[in-house]
C-alpha cells in the first residue's frame, strides 16, 4: 500500500466493539485520528495503526521516530465519554499499567518514566501520548497514542527482541479497551508510581523555566498527574510536566 493508503481489517476482531483502521505509512496516527472524526466508531473504540510514521508525535510537542515496519504504532480513540477532568490522568495511569504489566508478563523488565515514557534497561522503549476533547469540565472523547519499538529501534533506544509484530495491534487494543471500559481500581496511582523509574530515590530534576538543575525525591502523584517532589529542605513541591524534566540516568 502507498502512503496514507487505508483499509479495514477483513477479519472481525475478537472484541467487536473495536473498529480497526490500518495504514502502511502515514504522517501520524494521532493527527489522522483528530482530523477524521467521521471515521470514529460511533459507539465503540477505534484503533488506528500504521507500519511507519513520517511525523510521529511525542508528548510536549516532541517527535517520535520509528524504524519502518518495526514498531507498534497505534492511536486508540474512545467512544463518547463523560469523564471528569480530575479523573483523566488516572485513566492515563491505568493505560500505562496495562501496557507495562503486559510487557513484563512477556518477560521484559519494562518500567515507566513519568509522565509518558516506557523504558527498558535504561533506554527508551516507547511512549504513551493521551489527549482529550472537553465540554466544560467533562472529557467527551479520549485519544491514546502508543508507540513501542518491537523488532528494531533508532540508535540509543530499546526494542523487544523475540516479540513478533503480527497480531500486536489487536492484542494491545483489546487489552486497553477492556481495561478502560471498566472501573479504575482504587490502587491504580499507587501501582503506577511503584513502576516509575527513580521513584522515591533522590535524583536530578531540571526546572524548565530557569534551566536550573536541582536534586529532589519523587514521593507523590496527584489524581490530575502532578508530581510531588520532596526538596532537600524537606519542602514538597508539586509540578507538572511543563514545569520540570525528570533527568533519569541511563
């Protein structure tokens, strides 16, 4: 198939509430998802995947680079929702756990890096980008972008040797849709934080407004996704990803 060529899966997925849309190559599955609301499943999930992205998106305006036809590249669009604003990051944490725990079950020692990344053996393996449509303080649609290096990776990044790409889109989509369609466990944020690289370990952080690097200990995660770091003075500072970069050592 050529660039941006599209087809629908001929075999029905195991979870018939998911509509699958596949591309051989596209600029960005996340961008395409936002631009084509007419293609969304009206009352279920929509999984948009690609063999390669030419302008893959990361969090905070960064880019995502893949080795063509070597990665799981997926955007999952929710059905209509009525999630409260304070609830949305908890769903992000839930989705991150689904992916991390599934990979751990496959034998990979994957960890999370707050707020969006997947790491393996000190190298970046992938990322999770979540976005939302809002009506006042209610999330009405949710977009989960997922990129994971599977059979190959850019230089300096990790991949998953021995794991086959075939069937991964359906497997991961179904796991995510099943989890996200159900309730959130009360211990989700505790389990999420326990998976974080450097959790409750003193480490370096960069203040993005000043460029200053300082040391602190990450101790808390709020339901809206802010990180509570304890400074050496004992004071707890609450930050979001636009304020601070957590400088994880490899």
